[in-house]
C-alpha cells in the first residue's frame, strides 16, 4: 500500500503521517519526488492503515499495490532511480561501463586490465576476489589478498570498484574495499545475504539468477530495499536454456520489461550472457538499443591464460575498439559515453 501526500506537503506533515504509521506497527519507506512524497506502507493489516490514512487531511489518496514487489515497483517510485557514486551516475543520461577480469590472479594482471579499461572509457573496475565456481577444483579467487589488490589499484587509477560478496559474514569486509557490492547469479536468492545488504549504505549490483523469472529477480531486490538500502542495480546476465552453443541465453527483453516494472537501473553483462568473446560486441550494442543503463564486460590482458572465463573475455585493445563503436548506438538512444 502507498500513501500519496498532498502536492507540496511539508516535511513536518510527512513526519506526522510516518510517525502515526509506525505507532500502528507498520514499516515505512519514503519516496520523495519533485512535487510530492509517496509513503510505502509495509504490514499485514492494510485495510486498517488505509482507513486511518484516508481520514488525514495531509493525504491525497491511498493506493493498494497488487504486485508483490512493493518498493521496487513504479507505483511506489514512478521516476527512474539514479545512483550517484562520486562523479559517476548509474541510471542517468550517461552509459556506465564496468569492465575487468572475471578473477583477480595477481596485482600485475589486475593493473594491466585496469589501465586498459580506463583507456577505453570505463569508469568502474569489475574483478572478483571471491569466485564461486561450479567445480570445487577450479580457481576460487585470492579472497582477502585480492581485496587488497583492488584497494591499491583504485588508489592508483581512480577507478571505482565493483566486486562480489559471497555471504552475510563477509559483507563488511568487502564493503571496506568496494564502491559497489555484487551479488552473483548463484546468490540471487541467498536471503540472509540480501537482508544483510539491506542494512548497509552502499550500492548493490544484483545479478539475475541462472533460471530466475523477472518477478523472482525483483523480489530479491525487494529484500534489499525493504532493509532500507534503496541503491540497487539490476544486472541481466543471461539465463539457462536448452541452447548449447552459448553459455547462457541473454534475455534482452528483460531490460525494457524490468524498466517498465521497476524504477531501478538495469545493466547488462554480455560476457556471461553468451560465454563467447566474439558475441560480446554485438550483444553490447543490442543491450544499449534495448535501453540498458550500462554494461559489464570481462576484459583480461591475456584471455588465453586466464584462470577463469577466458573464452568470454576481451583483450584491452578489443575493449577499446568496442567502446568506440558503442558511441553511435548510445547517441541513438539518448545515452552518452
């Protein structure tokens, strides 16, 4: 349920309503627009709250939300959410590019990748210190040492950092290093982790699960939002289907659909979405045409020797060529690089 305040409602009027709702035992979430404030009301006895709110002169109307994702939906927050991190905005008019190796292998490899992606126009370095792998015998990442390498590279290059957090016990440790915390596809429905991420005040990049529906994806975001962290970025990274020629099937229809249903920014990972570096340029352009707010692209100084996901990684030179080609597509859909 949402409570729509009268246009131009003052701060003290909004507080009067939120205080009343909290005394009645409801959870309250605010969405403040240019002209009016919307209050999301979370609780079981919605009819009781509706009757109380409709009697308040400060309230314009009460609206029941039928979809299960209350805070992620546009009924609660009709305007696009823009997440600002330093001088980088995600969800605004600029296309945001996150790039880098799947896994941190050593400091030299990470620095080479960082310098290459910065030269290509990326503003955010993506690299995994913790790497969940299908096989327990595969490279699992450098963990704490990798986080230290990320700190050093950020200090030297000025790039923002996005890296994966594996569980609720390491959130604080990863948040100390990262500007954006990534929830991988395998952890999309790790509800203990999502609840913990709702308590922090750093952006969270939420990848779509391997076989998750759009609603399940948005409900995972709802866990984070309901905890009070409203800075969630959705990432379409391909879903598992019957097609064997690609690693996953990149569902680009998810981009406009998620943006219709939700106010959250949506980016696309064409590297995991296809598993083939030769398909990344075409699918990157298609993602922009579909309305993506950004891209996450795997870049490795020497993909043939990568310890993780080499076949889907671009070289720094290939990445730089791709970002040049993306400028025309970005302009055609009203985005800037």
